[in-house]
C-alpha cells in the first residue's frame, strides 16, 4: 500500500547491471544483485516477522512507569475531556485518541496496550526500506543493499524496539517520520525536483499534520526538511540561472496546508500549553545541555538505546567510539564521491533546531532523547548509507574497507549487548506497582475507591485493575476541604478506601490525607510496597458494636475501653473495625518499637487472621502520647478468604520488637499485679460466608493447583515454606479447597510423608475443619485446611513425597482425583536434612544440675563476664541434655533480676537462637545454647541474679523438678551473681 501511495513520487529506477570486471563485491552485494523484486519482498517480509517476534517478547517484563500511566489516564477519558487534558500536557492528542479506540476494542490491560505500540511502530521496518531507495544514492550497479541494510538496522535497533513496547507515542512517531521522509524525498534529493501531483502533495500535507498532532517535538523533522530544501534551492540557483521552481511552491504549499490543519489545535491549546511549559521549566529547573553532550546523548540513544540511568556506561562509551568511526568512514566516502553523506544534512539541521530549543526551554528528563525520536529515522538512513557496501561510484580504499568491516562487527556486538540489557534488566524496580496491584486484587472490589494524588496512578489502576477499585483523582494538588469532604463522603457511604501514597516527592499532601482517613476510617493495611510507595486501606466504622473489657498491660500501659464490631464479617470481603482507648501511666521502655497485635483464632488456637501494627497505624508511637490522658487507637482486622464461617476469639497483645531478638510481650496484670498471660480476649466475633461466593483468585495461594476430587470438591493448591527441614520440625501445610457441590457425608483429611519405598514416614489425620464438618459446607465455599505434620526425630536424610487427600471415615474409601489412578494428591517433595548431634558430654565452667520436666536436664553453664559495665553485653551459654521427646516447641527465657525481683533485661529465644528447636532434640544428646544479655545504659550498679526456664507459645512454663521428681517451681536461679559496676 505504501508503494502504491508513493509510486508517483519515485525517482527513476536504475537498471541492474553487472559490476565492472575486477571490482570487489561483498556477499551482500552479490546476493542483492541476484534478487528479483519478489525475492526482496520475501526478505523484507522475513525482517518484518523478525521485528515482530522481537517486539512481542516479554511485553509484561517491565512494569508500567509514570509516562505510560499518563497515556492510560488520557486515553480512558471521553474524547472531549481528552482534548481538554492534553491541551495542558506536553504532547498533543492524536496518539491518545488512537489508543482510546484501541482500548474500546480490546481493553486496557498493559500487554494489550503495548501491542498497540508494537503494531504502529512495526511498519517502520518496511518504510525505511522504501525511504532508503528514495533518498540514498544508488550503488553502481544498482542493488538492494542500502534498503535491506536500513531495514535490518531498524528491525534490530534497541531504541526503536524500546519504544515499540512502551505505551507512548514514540513508536508511532518513528513510523510517521519515515512516511514523511518518503513523501518529501522528491524535494530532499540533491537534484532539482520534478513537479508533484496533487495526490502526492495532499499525502505530504496529511503526514506533516499527523506528525504535529502526535508530538510537538516531531515538528523539528519537517522544519529541518524545509530548511534543507530551501538551502538546496538557493545552492542550485547560485549555480545556474534557473527559472522559478513550481515544485518548490508545491512543497511550501503542502506545509502551509498542514499548518492550516494544525491551526485549530494551536488556537485551542496555546494558552494552556504556554502556562504549562512555563510551570514545567520552572519546576524542573533543568540546565541546558552543552552542544557536545546534546549531540552525543541523542546519537548514542538512536544507535543502542538509552544509557544506564547513572550516566555514561561502558556500552554507551563503545557506541560513542563507533559514532566517531562512522564519521571518519563518512568522511572517506565523501572524499571519494565528492558529496556529503546522505541524511546527514537533514539530521544536523533538525538537531541544531532542537539544541536551540534546549537553550531556550531546557528540559532534560531521564531518557529524554525519546523526545527527538522523529529524527532517529534520518540517523538510521545515514547509518545505512555509511555502512552499506558500497554506495560510491568508485571502489573504496583499503583503509575504508577495513574500517567498514570493523565497524560492522562492532555494531553487531553493541546491538546484541544492548538487546540483552533491554530484555533482562528491570528499569523501574523501585516504582513497580505490581505488588501493590496484587494486594488490591486480593482484597479489593469494584465497590471500593482508590484515592490517587497523581494522574499516572489512576492510569496504572485502570490498566492493571479495570474491574477492581475505582480510581479517583484528588480534586486538588494541595490540601484543602475538598479532599477531606471527598474522603469522608466515601467512608460515610460504606466504601473501602485505598490510598497508594507516593512519597518520593516529599509526601506532605500524602501525610495529610492519611491523617484525615484515620479520623473517619479504620486502617486495615499499612504496607511499604517499595522505597517510595506505601499502600494503606481504610474501612468505614461499623454500624453496631460491642464493648470489650479493658486490661492492664505491664506497668505503664492500660487499655481502658475497646469497641468491636458486632456485625458478622464476610471472609475475604471485609474487615473487623476495632476501636481501642489507651492510657499511659509512664513512658514506655526504650530499646525497640512497640506493636499492637490483633489475632483471630478458633477453638483449637489456630490463627486465621492477624494484624501487627504500631499504634495509630504508625502515625503516633506510644512514646509520643501524653501521660494519664486517654488516647484513641483505631485498627481493622482483615478476614482472609478461606476462613470458614463460625465464631472466633479476638485477642490482643502488646509487644516490643528488638532487632536480633524474640519479641518481648507485655504481661497482662490483674488487680494484684500478677501476670495473667500475654494475650487478652477482647471479644468473640462472627465470620460469615461471603455472598455471592468469591472467585478462587481471591485466595492467596503460594502453589496454585486445579484438580477435582469427585463431583463435590476442587483442590486449589497449597502453602508450604521452603526447606530443607530437620527431624523434629513441624511441617506447616495449608490446603486450599473450593466446594463445587454440598458433600453428602463428613470427610476426614490426611497428609502423609512417604519415603523412597512409599512407606509412611510421618502422617497427620483429622477433620479438614474441626469447627465446620464437611456436611455443613456449601457450594461455592472457599476453605483452607491448616495443619502441622510432625517429622520424627529419627527421620533419615533424603527427599520425601508429601501427599494429601480426603476419605470417608465409615467406608475408608478415598476421594480419587479426576483423571488419575492414585487415590491421593501429590503435594510436593520435601527435603530432610539432619543437624549434627553431639553425644559427648560437655565441660561447663560452672556446674549446676537441674531437671526441667522429663525433657531437659541442665548440666551447667558459662557466664562471661561475671562483672560488667552498663551498656556491655554478657554471654550466657547453657548446656543441656535431652530427655524424653518434646510434644511441642519451647523457648528458653533468660532474665536478669534486680534485688526486688523485677526483670531489668532479658534474652529469650528458642534454643540455639532457633537452630535447636526442642522438638528436634534426640534423647541422650547434648546441646549448647548461647544467649546474649544486653545491659541497659541506665542500669544501677549492684549485684543481679540470673533466672532461666522454658515456656511454650501459650506462655505456660515447663516445671522445674525437685529431687523427688515432683514439680517445685517454674524457674531456676543460677548460682552465679552478675555484678554491674
């Protein structure tokens, strides 16, 4: 179609004649001389397919970035609104209008939008072949070499490939620029142009107008072409007394017609655009680039794509050396042909215009070379003319041939390296919104609202989550009442409000928005997605609540009242609002951040939902609160999909996080100051089935599967932490199910660990959900079966199969997965790796023997040093001998006690800092258990006792046994006293 359009503009075609005898010809030259028009079309088609194959590779590898978000933002408005918005932007509306139509046809998914860029940029491969035949001097004898070389250059060019995958207008600009060059070729040649037909002039007018309506900077190409044509005309008039050239009038007329087509947009957009440009130049405060830097940046980018963000990298330096060699080779060619390299004059004039614009309106964003993408085709044409063998009427010299060969090899090398970098290195790792989108997809719905400060954020959400939370742009760029009213109105209407806070630009407005949301909403989520982005989620207050009793946490913190929603909460579709009121009697101890933990558990103690957060969603820590004054603290606990319906306990805990140590929970004290555990029961809450049933995608599953078990159940996958595992470990497995039909009877579940012979090495069996028999399951339910499989202490090293399934406890028959003979599901392969066992008795420095339960015997300890200063660290090494197997894991507490018995510092952890869990102790082995006590700087001088013992997750303790074998205490005070100087 392109060939038909420009047929009337073509220059005379040279006949293909054999080369003079003795003239050296390259393989390309020999091959192209033998090609028929059909053969050339076949090669060009192959290059188009190659270009397409490269451009559709890894379309989803890179995340959307800001400019792409803006593209989606503009293109998802009505055409009228789009025109108004783009009038205030740095790009005109044609690309966005075309993208708008594409979205209407195929949707806004990122890979779909990038395909649009692929398709509008791909014609450049064919167009540059045509442009090369029209603009480049013809070899003698005539061959297809320059045209094919130009097509290869564009097909493999990293810069063109880069913008063929980006949701921006630059790929379209390159195609339009080449179309313009083809149509303007009759006037750009060094010889006098012939009169053009009206059709050719109309085509040139439309191409020029399309360029101007796609990108403002693209106007530099017709401007440069116009100046080159005028220069050539003046040059020819100086050489002869030529009469006025009617073809020049047609060239000028075509551009004047394009200007008239563009005039309505100029009149409409100029007032807004002038204001925006002045604001942009002032805000960015970029300094003008020097001429050398300006030219080097753009030509390097046109050759190998963009340099690394940090500046000039090795690949860019190599590209600059190649550019220097190109100029030398072009000079040698010009000496032989007595003519300037083709395309160089147009490129030089257009770049000069761009440089002058840079001096007046400096604008140098990251990868800003894309703004002159309309000039890249002129560079590629010049490059093809220089490296194509040969375009000169006389044979090149030896030096030129050697330089050309080295240059071609270097071009191949830098192109390959640039393409590898393009396809393998993430460009926007710190601004990747895909983890944020995954979080919103797992919890959000179309009824939610996502409040955005920047238009590109709205574009991201409309592309990634077209059916998710509805993005709303802030009504103001600075805090005012309109923002507060908008937020509170959404919460009052019962909407959940998501807020992706972009904090790399100061975060002043974002902080004010979060504070406003805390006044009216309840925070569910406060997660840093990247170093620059924090995602929060707020839910509205409950319409009805229940008052929970208060409690005293430690010596300094009191929960005076609590309000918990009394409404049932749908699993996977809602959160439980909780309002706490605290009172501080003294400032909290330093040494770590204090956190509030809310935990939802069933009758078996299994945790189904948990939220750990600093008070006030991190906006005000406990040490920032006033003493003896009530302080409100809002939380909301998200109920994840897969939580079975029923009644649950809501518990609260306050603990201190310390780096490298176990969390230190505050004891809950009764009226007499006695410890009552570390968790307080706030209320019992009701979890309901979501209506309608949720899509299985709402389940967060580490290893998704899709396997039917009979007609009633579908296995959706499992969660299992990575190994290797040690004997004695509890293997945590969570199986996910979807009920497709109400079961007719109660099932039991099983999980087994099989060795290489298929023998059962470890097993678990029980009801899939103890509080919800399977006969109560309903079609559409999404459910989880969380369980622990204890690995025997004597289990040998190796790889084991983990299988699972369901069976009828009456008949013993298992549910057979559809499409297989085995009556079980193959879950995973687990690796078991033993730790070394010490069977030789140690020699502790201080011998003190004590028996804890029947499981652990203390042989003695080392304490280094026994006299220390404030701020020092003291190392206590305990030596144990394992007794009977442990039924559950326990931690060792090490407390430093003042004279009044108060704990002044502690070092609690599982034995061996977690590397020696008690369930893995082999009877008779010896274990070395090291703990580090950090002495506070404010610790008074004096003598301090050290007490030790074991406690379990529920904070019950393993008893210390007396000589008679009866429990005597829950702690052991060591014989050595620690002296603090």
